[in-house]
C-alpha cells in the first residue's frame, strides 16, 4: 500500500437515455483536471465515472429505441467510454449500475438501512417526473401553457399511486443541518449551500425508495415485486467502486470519502438524500459536494428540440482537444453558468493559447535552437529581474494548490497566465535577439531564465492540457519521469547544455474562413 495521501473524485453517473453532450464532458473534464493535478502532486488518486442504467427513464428510452433495456444500456454506455477516450480523461474506473458488483453493493446498503429501522413499507401517492426521476410535492409544481402540471425543472409530472418502501428522511433534518453548519466546505459553492440549507430547514418528507409499476431496476431484497428507486441505486455507485460492501478488506477505508462533482440540477440528491442514507447506514459522508453551473450554447438553453446540442467529438475536431479543455476550464468561473460560443472559443484559442503561451514557447525555443547550438542555454549570474520572473514561476505551485483545493480552475489558469504575461514582458524588455551581438553571455542567461520558466509553466498546464504540455516538455528535454510537481523548484531546474530537439509550434491559430480570425 502506498503512503501517499488518498484522493477520490467522482463524476455523476450519466443516464444512458441520451448520448454524451458538452455538459457531460464538462463535469468529467473538471474531475479529470482535478485528478491529474492531485496525481502530479503526489496523491494516490482514484477518479471514477460511469453510467446510470436503471429506472423508468432508461426503460422508456430503450423501448423507444426498440431495444431490450440491457442491449440499449450496453450500446449507450459505450458512447460514454468513447467520450472518455476522445477527451483524454484519466478515469481509473468506469462503473455501470447494471454490474453485479453494484447490485450486490446497493442491496447490502438497503439491508443495512432496513436493519437500522430506517425503512418502512407504506403507499406512495403523489407526483413523479420520469425525466428527473424525482418525486415532487404539490406546492413545488408549476403549470405549463396547456395547463399541465410541471416540475420546477420543466419536466412533466404524473400522478403515481402504488405500494412503496420509504426511507425516514424526515428524521434526518437536524443532523443534516448540523452537517452543513459544522462543515462549511461540505457543499460548494456557498450560494448553493445556502439553498440546500434552507430547503432542509423547511422540513423534509420521508422519501419513497421503491417502485412496483415497472421492473428495470435492482430488486428490493426480500420483496422482488419492488425495484429500488433509481436514485438510491445510482448514488450508491460511489461506494461500490470504492469496494463497498467490503468495508474492512480491500481499499474502502483508504479510498472513501470522495469529492463528488455534480451539476447544480442534481445537488439535492447528493447533498440531502445521499448524506442521510450514509449517516443512517453508519458510513462516513462525502468529503464535499461541488455543484457547478449550467452551459448554454450561443446564449440559448441546450436542447434537442432547439437542435443546438453541442457534440463533444465535433468541437474537439473543430478547435482541438486541449483548446477545448482549456476554454471550458477558463471561460467560466467554476461554479457559475456559462455560455459556449464560437467567438469565445476562438478568442481563447488564438489569444491565450496561440499568442500568449504558444508564441512565448515558440519564440524562446527557436531562439535557443538558432543561437545556443540546439542545447539548453548556460546561464551566468542572475539579476533581480531574472530572479523575479523565476520566483513568480516557482510561486505558482502553492498558489495553484490553493485554487485547486476549492475547485477554482479558472483562478488556477489565471495565476498561470499571470506568469505567461510576465514572461512575455520579460522577453520584450530583455530583447535577447539584440543581446546576441552585444552580450552573448547575457543572452544565454535570459534564454535560460525563459526556458526554465517555460518548464514550470508546461508542468503546471499538464492537468488541463496534457497532450500539448507533454509536447512542450519534450521540446525542453524534460524526461517523463521528471514531470511530477515535486520538480517545480530550482533544485530540478533545466540542465544547462542539455540537448534539445528541434522546436515545433504547439498551439496553432484557429482560422475562421467565414468570419476571419478573431
Ligand atoms: O442526472 N451544463 O444524469 P444525467 C453543465 N444519472 N452540465 C451539464 C449540462 C449542461 N447544460 N447538462 C448536463 C443524472 N450536465 C443522473 C446522475 S449521479 C449518482 C446520477 C451534466 O445524464 C451535469 O453534471 O442527466 C449534470 O449534473 C449531469 O450532466 C446530469 O447527467
């Protein structure tokens, strides 16, 4: 067993009623960046994603596709695996709720809750939205233009009346409030925490956790006429993948608890139901639930009917993978809503990547190739300006760590780009091309300082842009074994005189034929 601190991060498991779109890619990307950062920073990371395959919504989608639910799930789940490959996601596991390991786990959790007296059999009568897989109270509903009742999400609801097992959620109100109050970082961002807190403070109803009117789900232990409510099934995936129900053997105690990254639409399930289930079963609650914002496309809600669904593989083909990864992580303050637009993406590709970062690298590496015989420059004594740039670069590790610890991906990138800007100003001020004739020794020092700054930058951009950063590090002859964050200091600085390969550009400009480059 490794002595490194463990870190476990999860994406929601996605419904297989639909193919992956930008929203799914976004959540998983945020987790991937976090997982990559923590791995590079010496943690023993587990990063989980997967698919949510049971319930009425999936059963209905399968029927509409003319397929048996299992065959349908196999087919769509595969598309999420393909997405993970296409987007270079580094997930360590991919869970499907139809797998035997999960069925065993969720039945074990159910039994645990039953033994603890947290489950009772009764009748459910009320509103249900299949699209949300959620129960709603009368006072939560609105009305559509045709007078039909709608859930707050806009999903149609239907009246359901059937026998059902219930979880004693109402009894957990005060303990949930204590949890939110004693651990302010449990739900983030803070505005979302306040929303959840007031929802819970308003009182909780017991939760219906089984259904009898369809069969595509995990059978309730001892009463197979019922299948479990899809959310108790789905949420349990997070402990299944950590090894539950083997709590004492295996990795469970080391892995669990996790940081759950979710969209704001499913915060209530993660921040209310899930910790209540866990506390009731005597299992530790998650480390944190972070709810990020919602993407629109060119200012409009993304929906199939508007025909503006953003297909992850299409934007990658158009702008480049690392370009899209960077744009999504930079364009929006993580936690807020954002708009994905062609203009915005081109601006990020051309301005931040091609001009600022790419051009810096290209200028420095090609000056080194031309003027230092293809070797890393040999520095003389450093002056204050040289040291200032390098100190700024080395200071990025503590700064980015702080941002990552609160999932502020945009601030992490802003901090890194602060040093990119400093380095560009330094090149202009120092004008190494002029020093070539007047003071070649000083030119070598300046180019060395820049190359070392680039090494630091390329190490730090790895979590967001793994492929491009790796190409930059190759051009600086940094071996794969020296790309961990413990190398982000002067003790591991670029070796003067090291052979460097021929430089090539890493961030091409995006040229828009119709609209001209932005
Ligand atoms: O809710 N902007 O699955 P789901 C940002 N199976 N993120 C978006 C988005 C958008 N426009 N659209 C979707 C489920 N997402 C359940 C989860 S977990 C135990 C079970 C992302 O396929 C966001 O993360 O409907 C949202 O929470 C998730 O996709 C919903 O995926």
